[in-house]
């Protein structure tokens, strides 16, 4: 039985997207792999930036940073959920 892969993006309506395929190396699967890797890399880079920025950040900078870190965490949790579902 084929399993649905949770994709690291949503539909234009904001709904969760899944891929059902027998071709694990297919074009859409590879695109999802790249999107996941990119999100993880962006999270690592953002965390390093936050470490450098925190000691002297203004209130405005801290708010912006908190918003970006929240977005990155949301993306990374989606990647983790997606990978947990893989066979």
C-alpha cells in the first residue's frame, strides 16, 4: 500500500499538501527533498544570526527576529512531521 508524503508547502488555499506516488525518486519528490533541505539550512543560518544579534538588538530587531524564528520553527516542525511519515 502506498503512503502519502506530507509536502513541505501548502496549497494556495493554505491546506496541507500530500504526494502519493510509487516513484520515490520522481520530480516532485526531489523538489520536496530540496525544499526540506533548504528550510533546514535556513533555520540553521537564522539561529546563527540570532546568536550574533541578540546581545545588542533593539526592541524592533528582537520582534522581527522572533517572527522569523517562529516561521523557521514552523517550517522545521513540518519537515520533521513529513520525515516521520516516510516509510
